[in-house]
C-alpha cells in the first residue's frame, strides 16, 4: 500500500506519521520504536502511543535527503524496515503491520544455590550497624 499524505501547513518540517498493527490480529501495537535513518545517520525517532500511532518530525533545512529508511522494532515481533521511503513532500502517513515472532520454550529450568556448603568448615554472619550498636561495650 502506498503511503498516504498528511496535511502539513508548516513547510519547514517533514512529518512521518502512521499506525502500527499486528498483521494477524489487526490489533494496535503500542510502544514500538520507530526510527528515521539515512545510512548510519539517525535523523529522528519516536515511539508508538498506546493505540499504535506514531509521529516523527524532521526539520527540512537540516536534511537534504529525498529518501529515508524507517526501521520499526518491538519485542515479540519480526523487525520491520521500510527502505527508500520518499520524503520529497512535507508529510507521509504509513499504515504498517508487523508479524509476531513468538518462540515457545520446550523446558525452562530455574536453579538456585545450595543452602548447605559441605566443603565449608566454619560459620560466618553479617551484622547490621544497628546490631553492632547494641553489642555490650
């Protein structure tokens, strides 16, 4: 689906906005990270709100780029990357979907240290400052 256009009355800014949803359930994905990049340069970034909406503003005079990459990440989902997104216009709206990436663990073992150390032949304890102050003098 091609990006939709937003109304941006401020010609000094480029606005990249949109909505992020789960591809299978069509539910919004809240708090995902959205980054605007050109090569290794991060031009801007944002986070989806609790309804999956994001909004990133770039100042036009600081960037001479006509295309950017938009990587989107969220735990439990396959990373999404929009490459070479044209930003010649002042506003772009993206309707994005991510695929879940859930792995089911076969077995989970939780360990804990042994309560008795058979090799230790002495005892020790730790006293707090309050306990020390109550010792006889």
